[in-house]
C-alpha cells in the first residue's frame, strides 16, 4: 500500500530546512514527517521571529484581519484546492470520519473569515486602532501591544484549534511559534502554505513545528524566548509546560475542560422531546466527544412529560440516526478496549438491580448510559454520554460543584424563565458559557474562552498619562 507523506512544518522563507527528518504513521495511508530539530537551529529560528517583531507591529490590525480572513475563507469554498486538500487529509490525520471532518472544518473555518475576525477585534478592543497606536480611553491614552514572540502549544484532540491559536497571535501583531498536536498538524500547515502565497512577509513571522511530546529541552528553549506562552491540553501537560516557563513570561492556560447539558421539563413535552434529543445527539456527535465543548453528562429534570430514562431512550435513537449521516471516527486499540470496559461496567450496573440502563450502537461507538444515582464514573471514549435525573436546579448545582474547576460549557433546553437565575448560579461555580445544544460545538469567535479574553489575554497595555512639557 502506498503511503502519503505530509510534511508537518511551515517556517519563514529565510530559514533553511534541516536535512534530517523522521516519519510516523498516523493512518494506513498517511505518515507525518517532522523535522529533527537541533538546539542551534531552533535558536536561529526564534532569533529570526523575535527580530522581525518590529516589522509586524508596524502593520495595521484591520489589514491583518483582512489577509488572514482571505486565507481562512478558502477552507469554506467548495472546489478550492485548499479545502479539497484539507478534506482529503483530515480524516486520516485526525481519526474523524469523512463526513465529520467536513462538519468540523466548516464549523472551525467559519471563524477564520474576515468579518468574524474584524468582529473579534472590535469586541475585544472596541477599535482595532488601539493595536496600532495610542487611543483615548478611560481618561488617558492607552495602547495594546502584542508579544515579541507568542509560543502556542496545542493538543491534537480537535483539528482547527491550532489555526485559531495562530490567528489570535497574529491579530495582536505577535510573531508566533506554534507546536500543534499530532491530530491537528494538517490545518495549520496548510493555512501557512496558503498565507505565504498571499503575503509572504506575514507568513515569515510564523513557524509551525511538530515534535513529539515530552521534548522538554526543545520546549524550554522556545519558552525562554517567548513573551507570551499559551498552551492547550490536559492538566498534566499544561502543568509540565507551566513548570518550564520562566516566571517573567505571561502564561495563558487552557487546561482540561468538560461540558455538560441540562434539560428542563419544558423541553420534554411530546411535541418537543424528539427535537431536543436530536439537538443533544448532534452536540454529542461533533468531535466524537473529544472537544472541551462536548457534553459528557446530560442532567434531565424529573417530573416532566418525559421521564429521564425515557429521554435516554430518545437520545439513543437520535444517536443511532445521526450515525448514518455523521458516523463516528476511528478508535485506536486502546480506545476500543476502554469503550468495551465502559459498556461492560454499565451493563453490570444495570443487571445488579440498579435503576440504570445502557443503550449502544454495537460496532458504532455511540453509547447512552442512564445513571440516575451517579454510580458510574469512567473515562469517555467515542460518543459516550451519561444521562442523570435531577429533581431541580439546586440539585444540579450541588452535583456540579465537585467538578467546578473543569466545567466549561453547559448546554441548556427547556429552562424557561429560570434560565437567567440558573445561568448566574452556574457562573458562580466557574462555568464560562451557557448555550443551546445546537450551538454548543462551535462557540462564536467573541466568546470569553474559559472565562478569559482570547486577544486581550495575549497583549500588555501601556497607558500614556498627561505629562507636563
């Protein structure tokens, strides 16, 4: 079988590509080729990025948004060679099905279009002119200044996050070194190849390099040169990067997060319950439960027209239907074994006299576990979702509180007039986003990512107060 090789790097045009490389198979027909990086070469690369900082900062923020949006929009245009290449490689590189890869690309790339990027600048800064020079604000003149080098270290669980990360850096006029995870190599490299055609000077302020995790010497070297470090990943990986980052650097962490859903009685009527189940199934299916926005548990209010267990059956039916249009992706051997273990534990619970139940798609990974007493705690692999019953909203807050440091988004349906009060309670325990289920997988670009600000967290401010002559 012939295997394609994808070169997992994009570097400034003035940098010589090292001769040594290594290949690692990510699918039967695709291998990722990465550079064998030496310390001296990496030092030279970061020198070039930092030295070019002043040139990038002389450009206008709106112009950068226009150029980046021109490239980003190509991923949405049917027939564009860039989109075609992305859709060809994504299923193999990420493990997503062909159909799901298309949905993920469309959802992620929508935020890379010019209008979205301009809206993000305005939402974050009020006016993009605050990145170009001093503007009058809060009684003095102030300016936002991006990093001389922003290092972005991104996990590979969700493809597209790497492109979003490097766009955020460039919008703040920060030269960027991006280390994507293995499952998210394709899109940032393709993005940079296309950017080099449109604006080579801008592309020369970015390096995308993949290397295997745990290379602390390489990571320490790039972190020493950074002004801002942003990292996405599990708690342990984020903590390891934090430990390598000098205290003088700004550190922005997107650590392990989970999302959940809550369904009030108003969404459980005979006329609405099937649509509610379809919306929850869609939110569950997108990313194959790999995203921080993927709902792991669904809390269903008891006392409505549809019982929580009956809703679990509706959800199972909806997941079975969605498998026809958006089939789940490939599971590694370890993941398949973990899924088997999860199902086995749930089945044992069901036959032990517990009121719980399990519904699953046999060879398909979708699995609905009805667990009214919160007895089962296990890893989620594939499209596994738990359904629990709650008596009221106070009961839910009590259940969520132990996991408050990791809960990010909450999907909601059928809350009625209780929504505002409920949202405020969720915010107080640390939740940063409440959304309808159909919008849960793809937050708008203006969202306060994990409660922060996607661009403002990357800059520092300088205030010019009134001074005498």
